[in-house]
C-alpha cells in the first residue's frame, strides 16, 4: 500500500490531504505553515508520493510565481518523495462551493488538497 499526500500550496498556508492507493479516497488532514512543517508530516506519516496542485493561469499557462518555484526547488532538494503535479485551477473555489460552514467542514486549504488528491486517484490510479 502506497501512501499519498495531497498538497494545496499557498503563500500563507499549505493544505494537506492523505490517502493511499488501496482505498483511493482522499481525506482532509491538516494545514501547515511552511516547508519544514510539510517535511515533518511527510516523515511522520511515511508518505511516499506527493500530489501537488500546480498553479496555472486560467489560460492553462504556468503561473511562474517565484515563491512557488522556490518552494518546489527546496522541496525536491529536501524530500525523496516522488512528486506528481496536477492542475489545480479552481480547486479553492470548488472547496468553497461545498456545503457546510467553517464550523462543520475542514479548512478551505485542506478541502482543496483533498480535491487535488481525489482527482489524481480518480484519473490515474
């Protein structure tokens, strides 16, 4: 069984979701503040693969955000996990559209990470 971590990167927060290739259901996990916290989760949860939302412009072109590029460079340098990039356009809007309130559902970032990871499971695995 291979463990996956869905990642919704943001400049302020990083939403996370977990899942595996046996059950193929993504579940909201937590929100972390930076790369170091993300690396701690990867180690603690024995994550083998990361499915990371790839920020794109609505046209489909790469966003080329310097902070995103720096994050990815540092992540790939510090983690041995395989990295799978998945188009994340509209994932945060989709997270907001789900029913519930702040008290009854996971954070927007965690839900967006869940949608990213579940999309990967549905399309690929």
